[in-house]
């Protein structure tokens, strides 16, 4: 049983930084893609970033490119999302997700099999 547990959310002023963590357990994750999505009130859940567990290849949404960095610590089975230069429009619940298909990095939420419970990020202006 795969479990994903997010942490690190909170409130920050515009221009500030936060680092989210996703602790993954339940199996080995080689071949998996680990992703971060977010959902703002009244909006659909959207892709933020993803990382291929083996090799570390990454992909980012245009809205966060250059500001957010996804990384992993294979010794801790943890994926991180470093968020810098935060903007009010980054306010959302952030979800960690895992795709077991080994087909490469996908950006559609339906491609992901497992989800965390989400962590709130609030950026004030």
C-alpha cells in the first residue's frame, strides 16, 4: 500500500519561500514519477512539477518555472518542492502524487495512481 504524506505548508508573504516535503512509503519507487499538483478554491487541480524517480528528470508548469524546484532524497524516500518568489496566485492546497506506469512524466491528474492528503499554502500580498 503506497502512502504519501505531505508536510511543510503554511502562510508566507509574497516574495517569500516555502519547502514542501512528501514522504513516500509502501514500496520501492524506481520507475515511478512523483508529481506535485495544486488546487485553488473554485479551480481545477493543476500540474505543478514532476520528477522521474530513477534519473531525476524533471518537468515544470510554465507558471512556476524558474521559481519552484522539485527534488528527491532517495535515502529518505522523500520528494521536495522548493518554492521561491511566491506570489498570491500560488495560494492553493498542494498535493503529492505518484504515477506507477513508468511511461515517463505525465501532466494529467488521471495518470497518477496515488495521492497525499494535501497541504495548504497561503501567500499574502
